[in-house]
């Protein structure tokens, strides 16, 4: 199995790269942001709960997010591997992920972190908001909140994986194709 985490601030290009990597390596792509948006668009109880947090740029509480991810993994027990995009985002989520994966006899191979400056991500997210239909992409104060949540709760995860020799940083500025090729080179090196 090949199990990857795509890591980086909001708007760093995780989703775009995750889709390409999933296709190239035959992995199941799981984006917790996409899962929440699906639930919200169908007005499910989970979606309504998540919306309270997402609309303010806050992280959804761990127990909700972890439960949703566990369900999704259970739907793909025969996967060749996973690429997780937007999960884990807190240390308790990373610990829960270890426990879940261990229960299946799986492990995380690599965390790939996209390095992009704060100014660049605000510009990118506002631009994405012009067409994405995501209300959390149009309000600069919500975007700044998401970045604050990232710095406070998510960025420390890099060290969690670095301590386990699983963390890799890649420059997230450049063309989609350039970044994709660079990430593939890191993955191929790990596999060889
Ligand atoms: P972005 O990376 O651009 O912020 P996502 O689609 O990954 O976008 O996430 C959108 C929102 O969904 C986040 O701001 C957060 O509120 C919520 N969310 C997504 N994944 C998680 C997670 N693992 N834990 C808590 N909240 C999450």
C-alpha cells in the first residue's frame, strides 16, 4: 500500500495535486473539505453541524471529523492506498489516524507539505472564491481565520510526522505541472 498525506495551508493547492497524484498512483483520494461540502449541500445533520464551524473559518470538532473519515476508510478496505487531503488537521486527528490505520494493518508512508506564503494563499483563495461557489472563500476575515487555525492547530503536525521521518516539504509556488512532477519524484524516490 501507499498512503500519503497532502499537507499545507488553505489554498496551497492540496486538492489540485491530490487529484493528480491519486490518478497517477491508483490511490483513493479523501478530502475532508469535499466530504463536508457534500454533507452541507444535502443539508444532512452532519452537514448542518459542520456549517456552523466552516462558515466562520473554524475547524470542525475532532470527534465529528474523525468519525466521518473512519466511515470513509471503511468503504475502501481493498484500496491500493490513500491520499488524504485536509486530514489530519490537529494532533488528536493524527493520533486517531494512527490508531485507525493500525487496526487495519496499514501505515502512513509520507506527509508531503506544500510550502506557500500567507500573502500568496489569501490572493489565491479570493481568486478561487470568484468561481468556486464556496462562501468561505469570499470573505477575507473568514480566510484569515482559517489561516490562523492552520498556524495554531495544523502546522504543528509537521513536526509530529518529521519526528517519525515521514515529512517532506516541497515549494508550492510554480505551475501545477511542475509541482506535480516534483511531488512524484519525491514519491518515486520513497518507493525505490
Ligand atoms: P481549505 O484547505 O482551502 O481550507 P478544505 O476544503 O480542506 O479547504 O476545508 C474547508 C473547511 O472544512 C475548513 O476550513 C474546516 O472548517 C473544515 N475541515 C476540513 N477538513 C477538516 C479537518 N480535518 N478537521 C476539521 N475541520 C476540517
